[in-house]
C-alpha cells in the first residue's frame, strides 16, 4: 500500500465507483478503499442479515421470510429512466455488459385519494379517469407542442422563449386545470415540489420529452428500468471497470484518514498504520465530515410484504408518486416496490419503500399516507438519514467530495454530480453525446 | 366522434402512430412507427427473444448479448439460437500468477505468452463450444485483480454457471489459496455451479510442490472436477472447458427469465434488433 497514486477514492458508493472507473479508463493510477467489507456504501443493496444488523441491531431475521441471500434491499431505492443519463453513462463506459435489466411494470400517481396508472400508451390514456374529455383535448394540444418542440428550431417555439417564459405562463396558454398541472408536473416531469411553476418552462418541457422517449424505448407500462439483483449491482459493475483498467481495490479498511500537508492540501490516506500517497482524494461526505454541511434529511420506511401494492394491477415492480398538494405537504412522497421478479426477494415477497424529504422529526406519522396504501406488511423499518454537501474548495485542498444521494434519489442529479466532479478532477468534460451519433446511425 | 375527442392526452407519446379503425376505436400501433421521433437516443433494449431459448438458462441470468473481443453486440447469433444452445458465465479464481489469464488465452486464442502481464485490461471473453448435440457459449470473466486484497465483488460470481479454480503446481501457497476460493464459492456461489480445480503449469514437473494425488483427494472430497493443465503446452486446457460444458445442467426451467442487456445498437444489426422488440 506504500505507493503513490494519482487519485485515492474513499467509499464505494455509486458516485465514487463511476468516478473511479472513469479515472482508471483515463489512465490514472487509482487506489479505491472502503471502510466496509462490502461494496456500495450508502448505495448498496443489503441481504436480510445485513438489514437486520443495520436496523434492528441483531442478525436474526425471522425464518418465515426465507433465505437471507435471496434479498437485495436497496438502501437508496430508485428506478432508472430508460433513456436517462445514467443509462448513457453505462453505455459510454460499456459497463452494461455486466448488468441485466428488466422493465418496471408501471408508474402510478395518487390523485384525490386514489391510485391511478400514469398512462403509458394511447389506450390507457383514453380510459384514464385522471382527466375529463374536454381537459384531455386541451392537454393534448399542450403535449403536441411539447412533442414538436425543438430547441434549435424556432419554428416550433410558437413565438415563446422557453428560457424566459415560466412553466406557469406556458401552461396558462393551454388553459389546463390545476389537477392536470399537478399530474404533468409531478407524474410526468417528475418535479418534487411546485417551484418549477415559477421557473423557465424549458426544464419541464425537456423532462416531459425525456419521459416520453423513455416510455417509447419498450412497450412496457412505465419509462423505467431496474437491474436484476438491485441497484447494488451498479457500483460493483463500475468498480470492475476500474479494476479492469488497473484500479486497486481494498475493502474493509478501517479509518481511512486523509493526510494533509502544511498548506492543507491532501497528500495521502492512512489506514491501519500504512499511508498511501496521492495527488487527489475523491470521497463521499462520510470520509471528510469537517468539509461538508448538512442540507436536509430523508424520511423513509422499508417494508417487506407478501403481496403487491394494492390497486396497481398486481404490478411486481412499480412506482407511485404522491404529489405534495394531494397530501398537503411541501414535497412529494414516493412509493417504490420491487419483488422476486427483479431478484431482490424470494418468490412471493415484495420490498416496498416509502420516502420523502423529512419535514418533521417523526417519520412514522409523516409517511403514514404512503404506508396506508401498502396494505398489511410483514416487517417495517423506519429511518431518517441526513444529506450533506461539500463546503471545501477543491482547487485548494485537492479533495473532491460527492454530495449525498439527494432526497430525490434522482439518478439525473447523481450523474450530474459525477460529471461535474469528473470535470473538476481532470479539467475535461465527459462527452456523453458521442453515443448519439451511433444512435442516429441506427435509425431506419 | 371526432378524432380529436378520441385522442388520448398522452398521445404525444405516440403521435404518429395512433389510428382509428372504421368504428372509431383506437388501434394500437407498433413501436417502429415512431422510433424515428427519438433520434437522440442511443439505447435499444433487446429483450431475450424466444422462451425456448430462455428455458435453457437455469443457473444464471440470461445471456449477455455483448460479446467481448469481437466488439459490437453480436445480435445475429441470437436469431439462430435453438433448443440446445446454452450461455454460461464462467469465472476464474486463483492466486496471482497461477495462470488464470494464460489458460483463457490458450482456450480462446490458442496462444501462450511467456511473460503474461498481471491482468489489466480486457478481462471478459467469450468462446463457443460444440458439445454433443449442443453449443455452449462461455462468457468468461477473469478477476481483474480485485481479489488481491480480498475485495472481489459478489457480482463476480453472481449467476456464474461454472468456475475454474486455478493453482500453480509449483506453489503450495497457491494451492492453499485455491482451497480458500473453493470455500468462498461454496458459501457465496450458486449451489449448482460446476467447479473445476486446475493444477496449472503441469509442464514444470521438476519444480512440482503439489502432488496430483493430494489435489485429487481434495477435489473429490469437495465435489470438484480435477485436472492438471499447462497453458504453455496446451495440455488439458480445451479438455477442461469441454468437460465443464458437458457437466452444465441442461433444460432446467428458468428461475427468472427476461433480463435484458442494454446495448448501443449498431446500424447493421437493426433488423435483428427489431425482431426482438
Ligand atoms: C424523497 C424522494 C424519494 C424518492 N423516491 C423514489 C423512489 O423510491 N423511487 C423512484 O422511482 N423515484 C423516487 N423518487 C423520484 C426520483 O427522484 C426520480 O424522479 C425518478 O425516479 C425518476 O428517475 P431517475 O431520476 O432515476 O431517472 P434519470 O435517468 O436520472 O432521469 C430522469 C429524471 O431526471 C430529470 N431529467 C433527466 N434528464 C433531464 C434533462 N435533460 N433535463 C431536465 N431534467 C432531466 C427528469 O425530470 C427525471 O426526474 C424520489 C424522489 C424524492 C424527492
Ligand atoms: N511454465 C508455465 N508458465 C505458465 C503457465 N501458465 C501461466 N504461466 C506463466 O505464469 C505467469 C502468470 O500467468 P498469468 O496467466 O498472468 O496468471 P494470472 O493467474 O492471470 O495472474 P494475475 O492476473 O496476476 O492474477 C506468466 O508469466 C505466464 O507466462 C503454464 O502452464 N506453464
Ligand atoms: Mg490474470
């Protein structure tokens, strides 16, 4: 270990592993360490024994739940947009070959006390009770505008500059009612709160386009895909990429203390009495607690169930969005459910999560509206975790710290953070659009 | 009713495709019709096509479509897959320098390098074998060095149908390490995994430290298939892979089919791809 590296990466969360992979591919000499004896840090998927250790302080899950090994319970659950940035990174780095995905059965939205399918095709849209016929007609015009909108073609702009016009103003032009706006904003554009209404409409329009592109990728019931065996596979796949390009891996390294010189520049990392020298340190917030600040908290419940979420047509993988307004809250609540069909639980078992940005100190009561939609549960764990962001100046201390997986557990922001860090570390911009030319070659 | 009224509010997703028949019912359309609407995407999902095909994979997730050394996704082969085709993930484990990479190189390319470097770079190969009435496509994973500090990711053995645990017959330490790997696989791996113990560098008879007898006894006790190989002279190398291919369980019902690999769809294979979707 007494060697000199270009970069030492601490923590094997998804962000750190993507960076480690990208940097190794660039030819940098990378040492990657984790204090845990497993990959993934905060973004790992736990088996039952690990889950019990973490939340119940013992390692004796009831036998009735089946084999511990059959469980892969995400600590930061989320689905991937089939056409989102993470997928682009996976393809760009060719890490896809280590992973298997399955489409997610459905996306639902909570509206006036009931759970409704977010339509994924024309027939579903026609039948959907989410809007009346006349409203559908108005909404259709808006959707056509969004569909045709092309940033680079002013003819599609209908005389508006969407970088200036707010979403509220744009929608007003189409005369949509509040219910529809709520649906579009939260179930399709996937905004987490209502700030978007006063922000430039371009963002919402792009998000709607992403949603429609993702849904069109396959004829499934949602725009999402999810890896078999859980999200914990993702950091492992990027770690393998890093290793294949020469990255050195050491798990189970206690302490991992970052060493600084007189000027406060990181110069190495010490663990178990040995110091590895380096030019730069990349880590998650837990490795440099003095260089981060708290920015929020996420309340969540993790449930093991023996049935799918009621009123979701027996979907074995599903998302339900509960828009804030429907609950009288400031931020949306999310249900996420996966099952044996994605190999995250034994046959007949379902893992459901309820999560939201914490607004009080009582996750149990705060999450109640979501939990009420689940029906009976076999086991439930409540948890609040804190989110941090870096406050250091990387150009001075050579420490590149990732932001905690934000409340949104949003891959888009995850990947944006990674790409920004990559640029700070290397001075280069990762061009993911290279994939796009290949795609246009694939057009009929 | 006017077409307008019937039009779904998320018709934007399918703008071109929605059509009505004479009675005014909405006729669902095919995806290809609007594919061209989304030129910005490079992603095509290729679901695994025939269910007959999937039935053959029992031990491991469905096959990866990406092949290794050959570059772009090998989709065409998908079309020809019939009853007796098997994809099998095979992992290599063993001490540094035991000859894991050399064995793969010998098997996949028929080569041997006297000074094979410690593995960095391409660590994923595929090779297809015909065994009796079936073909077995091995997806071979080399460790990429993650095991050096006991940091091999569980993903590595996940879904592996077979493992070759390699030691160097001139090193008792490497034999001890091999036993550790066997234990680890018995604990973590798939219970139906076919395991082979390979005593490599059999050409270095004069430097031998581990007797064949000792290894054979150990292998028998642990239900492994044992062989002594030489990546240098090619002795027993192909035979080991053939033997594994023969032992792979056939035609068990798939536990969980329908996983898919994301590929960057190459232009020339667009036809094969659309037949799968
Ligand atoms: C507290 C909380 C908990 C959550 N829990 C879950 C959960 O358990 N399960 C779940 O599925 N979701 C959850 N979400 C929602 C999650 O944030 C995402 O909105 C959702 O999963 C969308 O997928 P993605 O971010 O994985 O996809 P990505 O691939 O990252 O992309 C889609 C998202 O990024 C945005 N986006 C992508 N590209 C662009 C672009 N070019 N321009 C503008 N925007 C873009 C889209 O709006 C969309 O939200 C939660 C959100 C919050 C706030
Ligand atoms: N004589 C002899 N040498 C061999 C044989 N197989 C491998 N070697 C040599 O042993 C050395 C190590 O072989 P590798 O194939 O790199 O071993 P490895 O197990 O992949 O090693 P790592 O990638 O470092 O874990 C190389 O110098 C090979 O040339 C063999 O059968 N006979
Ligand atoms: Mg090797």
